[in-house]
């Protein structure tokens, strides 16, 4: 039946045909959500595992696709500025739309379309569907998304937007919400990461540096000429057409300044926020993981020392990341020190669907929680399942209140982990350095820590990275000032990385048990060796049973007790530090 509808659509791409299709397809909204989720997960897996996109077809300049004229894009920017000035929650008369993949299953066929369009399996271009829907509901089309989600951004009257939301081809229609950065405004940030307790010791040591991991900085761009990033800048993108620059004559009054538009360039950062965040993730001297490849995904407009964006710009950036991340650019982490300015963005909205798609495809996504000292609720992207949501602490006191700032980190059960975010010293445009404060500054610490883990475990899923950071290496009950209901978890990057994936298997000869074989992954490169401990028998005490040299990945335990529990823990060590334990339980059941 879908094929029949698709054939009609190709033969006569018109409003009347879409209306005919819409009239024959009846589904409840809840049914459409279930169908869309199923197709989303299926298609994301196909994109990576079964469809090979040759390098020559991966033309970054084609993503995002700006379908509107420059005049319309200028009009969009001006409406965004008006909305920001009057503190509206969304851009006037602008909406984001997610199409229902259950009605038209979208399959990427770039080999057939020469990398230019996303097509359904029956040959309909998503671009055509978007154009026809916008025509049907009397709107103007601005952006089309073809990678992280199937959707578009367009302007409609509120009445037409309401009608569009009920179209059976559409999964969701939401206002184009404004988005904000989460900074308010050192070395102590890095210093706090590698030690279990205060006071700070003026050093930062890590066993890995994230070499080979791609980190996408969703922010205001990166000043790629800063020496902190030499040789480690990857492909980037602008999520919008033009930057807005304030021009002031020398010695003039601020009221005499004028605004002018210049072509957006992701390698330029007019405010400094993105350059600062990128420095904390992977700067050569100020970064958590100074071996990563940094990608500037410019979605934040900077003006008057403030930053703002929209969910449409954000989706443009996510769509680029989904397009750019391939088997040649894995593993990948997204660092997003940005969130919706209102908690009203629905889980089915375009930005939420886009982020969920990216996480499902295997990209670790780290997002800031905000600085209102309020409970974090349904802000996007932090509330999307699978995203690591970050709060901020003072690295010198482990407190979540920002001294001298009059505010503090957001908190609550949805904040997964905290990291240093007060007076963080990092890179600034034009070869500079500056101290900034906020959850924007805490988030890149966590993104860098994720990159360090992914260097040695490149196939780790986002959930596995989260488990490692939030459960296995985290510091517990160190933070002060946390309201009830908030996880007291502080980011920790062990100077000697702990082993992971400890497994125990019984080795037998015929019916005769011989020994237990312990195996693990060595995540460190600076250990002296490994300490092996065992608890032979339920209720027995832990005993050290062996010390192994650096690089070891297995041990045979000939003293395992039959018919009882045998617990094991393994940790790496050097002269200064012992890592957290890897733990495993083994039981030999007797007949």
C-alpha cells in the first residue's frame, strides 16, 4: 500500500495527491510514535552496517541544506533577534517538523543520488515531501534534515501549524525554541579530576589522551588558529547562514553601533565560548584529552556578550554530525554546552528525535544542565535518554554554588554527574586565555573523559561509556550543597586507568576442573603492574593472590574453591596510585 502511495506521489508531486494519501491513512498519534521509533532504530543501524558511502560522496558543504533564499534566512535571523530581545521562548511563527518514517520509510541511497538527497526506498526525495507539505499548509521552507532525523523547519501561521500537526505524514510539530548556553561569566578544573580528595596538588596526570577520538563541539565555533589546537581540527559546519557582527566606530557611544551580517564560518568564534569549551576538551596544554580531533559545529550566535540559538540551528548541527560520522570517523563524542531555554520541548520534538537518533547510532552525547540552581527537568538535549547530563562544582571546594556569581549548578535526579565548572582556565580567540564559570565549563571535562575511555575502547556504546564514567570511576559523596534527590557523583579520571571487562571462565579437562582463567582489558599505559585479589568461598576475606607485570591481560587461579563462590577483583597500580577495581563473581556448581 505504501508503494502505491509513493508511486502517486512521484507521478504528480502536488498538494492534491498528498491530501489524497493523507485521507486514506488513518493512525492514532500514539501508533505513529511507536512506528517512527521502530523505523528510526532500524534505519540508523542500516546506515552504518550495510550502506557504504564512498569518501568522494561525503560532501560536507551539502549539510545542512539551506532551502530558503538569503533574504528569507536574513528574515529568520531578524525574527530570532526580536524573539531574544523580548525574551520569547521561540522564534516568531517558526516551527520544526518531524516526518513519520512509518508512513514513508526513509532509506539512505546516496550511491544512486550522488550524495545529494535522502530518498525513500521507493524513490521519493525527502526534499520533495517537505516542499509539498509546506505548500499545502501555506508556509515557507527553511531547512531540511535528512540524516539524524527526517524533518524540516518552516514558518507557518499558528492555525496552519495546527493543521499540519494532524497530517498523517507528520509525527510532530513544535515551536522553534530558542536555546541558550550555560556559562556565566582554571587550572583547578583539571587538577581536581585525577585525585580522590582535596586539597589540590597542582598536577594533572592521565594514562591516555583520547588520541584518534573525534569530538564535535556544538557551540559558537572554534578559533582554529589558536596554538592549543594545532593539527587537530576536523571538518566543521555552520548551522546557520550568517553571523551577526556589531560594528562600532572608534570612540563612539554604544547606541551608535550597527549590526551587519557576514558569512558564517565555523573556524571563527566571535564570542569565545566555543573556543573555551574546545580548549577544555582537548587543548594541548589546558585540555582533558589533548589528543582528540576537534570538530567545530557552529550553532550559537554570539552578540552583546551573550549567546543564543534555535532548535532549527541545533538540528542543522546534529544533522551534520550524523552525516559526517562514518566508519572512518569513529569513535565520536558530542559536547553540547547548550540547551533549550524552556523545559517545554517534547520528547518527540525535532531536537529530541535528532539527539536520540545520534545516541542510538553509537555517538556518546554529553550536555550541560544549566546554572539556575534549579531542578533540571525536560530541557533538550540533556533530558534525552542516553545523554550524559552534567552539573558543575567548584574544583577547589567541591561545592555546587558558584561563589561571587550569585547562582549555582542545576541539580536533581536527571543530572548524571558533576565536574569542575568554576573559574575554568582555557583558550580564548586571538591567542588568548580566560577563566569562565558554568555548567558549560563542566561539560567538556566529561566529554574529554569519555574520549579518553573511547581511545582504548573504540567500540564502546554510549551506555558503556556512561557506565564507566558514572559508576566505575566516579567519586561518591564528595560534593557539598546538593539538594535532596541529586546523585552525589563527581567526575574522576584515574591517573592509572582501571582494567575493564573482567571475566572468569572455568578450565576443565574432561570432567576434571583445572583452574579459573581471569581475563580483562588493560586500559592504561602507565601502570607498573596489576594486583589480583580473590575471595575463595562465601564469607571469606579478600586476599591478594598475585601481582602481575604491566601489560598483563590474564591470570590462572589454581586455588579456586569448588562448589562455592569465588570473587575476584583486579586493579592497575604504579608508584603513586592504585586504580579502581574491576570485579567479577564466579561459582562452580557441583552436581
